[in-house]
């Protein structure tokens, strides 16, 4: 037999777990976590301002150098470099000018070429 008859009744406040979490203020430091990842990546040591450059081949070459030189990355150099490029593009997203989005998308193609990967 269970303890159904002897169980205490639990009073519920009516609020969901997400509603009570939403009311809690966030720390100002965690608000810009993606920028900190780009600047202080634990996997790659990036050149300053690499994602603001206008030459896709230069961006790809820099990412390749950083990925191959890193001893802290978990994936292969190509995957690490591409992941950082995709991460930046996704996080900068709507605040990134259209021209720079095109440059970063071309940099993906250049990165594939630099690592000898086939075109999609």
C-alpha cells in the first residue's frame, strides 16, 4: 500500500517555475557572454578584430593558423576554425551589417579551400 492517505497536501503558489525564474535579475556580466567567448576562447587564440576584416581569404587564413597552433582545441583544426566562424556569425546576427555577413559567408568557403575540403 502507498502512503496516499497520509500524504501532506502541498500548497502551490500558482506560479510556474519559469515565471519565478524570469523575475530574478540577471547579472550584468552574463549578459554579454558571447563577446567574452569570442575574445577569450579556450580553444583558439584569435587575432584581434579578425571577424571585422573585409578579406575572406585573410580571415580564413588567420582562423586556420589559430586552429592549427592551438593545443587546447577538442575537435580537429578545421572543425574548430569553422565552429568559431559560425559562432561569431550567429551571435552577431542582426547587429552585423549585410556586407560583413557576406564576407563571413565567403570566409567559410575560403576556410574549406584552405583545409582542402570539398565544396558543398
